[in-house]
C-alpha cells in the first residue's frame, strides 16, 4: 500500500544478500507484483511500516522489471522447501519460513529460520516446526564463498569514500569483477567519489541497462557531469533507459555549461508551498536523502513545486526554523537578504557570492522568477580544485594508510 492507503501490488518474494564478518544476511528489498503482473524491486529503505496484513511504502515506485543481481538470493524461490542441515545435527530439514528483524532505521536482516524435519516417518504428516537462529544453518552463513563476493560484502559496510579508495587501488580486471557484483546504490555513491576518468571507465564497462540503473541512483548534478564525459551515442543510450524523471533532470543540467550556476546546481532542492508550516519544512529537510549542505535552506515557491517551479518567494534557514513553533508558517521567517543566483553566473561569480553571503546553499532562479535548483558550496569546490583532485587525494591517502 502507498502512504495514502491505495494498493500498489502484492509482495511475492524477499531479496537478501550475504555480509562480511559472519553477520546476518541483509534484507535488500521486496519483489512486488503490480496489478499488471509486472514484478518490480522495492528497496527496504522505502518501506514505511510492515504489519501482519500489509506493507506501507513511501517514495516513487520504480516500475522497471525486477532482475536478480549477482550475490542475491530470493527467500521464497531459493530457500523455501530447500533441504538444509543444522550444526551438529545429522537430520535433514526443509526451510518452512524465515524471520526478519529491524536492526536500525530501515535496515533489516535475517534473524530466525523455521524448519521442518525432511525425512518424517509419515510423509503426509506436517511435522512440528522448529525455530532456530540463522547461524544454525551453515548454508546461509557460507552463502558466498568466492573472494570477490566476500570483498563486495565488506564494501557494502564501508563509507562511500572508502569504497572509492578500494576501487581506485584495484587492477582494471579486479575492479570490473567487483563492480559487477556490487549493488547499484553502493556503486553510485562510490562513483561520486572517484576521478572522472575512472567513473567513465566503470560506466563503460557495464551493460547499458545496468549503467542506467546506477546513474538513476546518483545525484542529478553528478550524473550529468559523468554523462557529459561519455561518448555521445553511449550517453544517449543510457539516458533513454534511465527513469524518466531522473533523465529529465540530467538533460536539464546538460543544457547549461558545466562552469555556470546552471551546470553546478542540483535540480532537486527542498521546495515548500506558501502555506507550509515550520513542521512541514523540518520534515522535508531531515529526509535522509537530503545532504547536509542542501538541508541548510528550504525554498518557498508558488505551485508547481517541481523545478522549474512557480514564482520563487524566498529561502528559509534550517537554524531559524529550529527556533520557531512547529505550527508557525515557514513564510514568516523568509530571509529576504538572500539574492538568488542566475543560471548563467560563472564559477568565479558563484564563489564570490558564497564568500559574500556566508552561505552553504543558494537558489538558482531564471529570468521569469522560477526556481531552477540550488547550488551548494561543495559543488563550487569541486570546480575550483585541480581537475584530478580526487585521484590525487586517493593516491595520497593510499600512501598514508598503506
């Protein structure tokens, strides 16, 4: 069900992957069948609640047909009725059910396995169900023995910058093997930390469908920078296979020169309607997908609220919102001193703007007064630093930590 109570589809399976250090397998998401019998993948990060009768989801539904990745197992298809053995127990069992638990915000893992004795004296009898910890089943704790899979399991637990460092230090052959086994979100976050030439090499090594999936997971401005470096034919093929909303944002950014505010901006800032309260604003700003720099400011606009918006009204600082009553209107604390950037401002003008106004986030508004996006100070730094600063940093850290 979506958050308005409408049925989206039915849960048909659960996707799990192994993890390093003998940790419980992670629940990646659900395989859901839409009303048109199309099976899609829905990540656990967008699951709002789970109860006996329904799963409530949030966010946009990606209707791309589900395709299993390397290292992934399906609970119903692969585990249910599978014959297993328990540690220090000669009997053979079949998996009857699997239990999951929420270990931290939106992170689920396998906790228990329900078993039935496989060789019962009377096969027609159902037999008693035994519930045991997942560690009792060696097949689960040793799901992926290959070295590449073990490395990928370790990478999924690391910060994106550390994953990028690991990829940077690998041989091209090794990196290609590991990249094929990584999930899209982890790979997208790591790509944003790699030098541009290595980003291009990784994307070029993937099939077009997978490359589109990875770019869908990247911030639009980073995805646009990467696509601009690709061969035009490859870039267009990838764009046509990306989700329409994501592709539209990237195409919008590609229309601007990379060294301008329009090329630097993120077209997905936090936008508020004129009647939004302080509580509404803070709920949007603290969303996990909003970066700290982007969360510094929310922007009030007339409808439509998708960029390019209706008339831009002004920006409100998160620090000011935190000091106001939740029921107050966010419009009452607009900072009228924030002059918006124009999309054709060059990097020098944008950097002087940030230095003058002491901001970490700024609006970009067109000649018609519509909000196009927002530039953050880290976007500016990316263009002021030497072209290969990421590679230089990764090389220096490799020497320091090696």
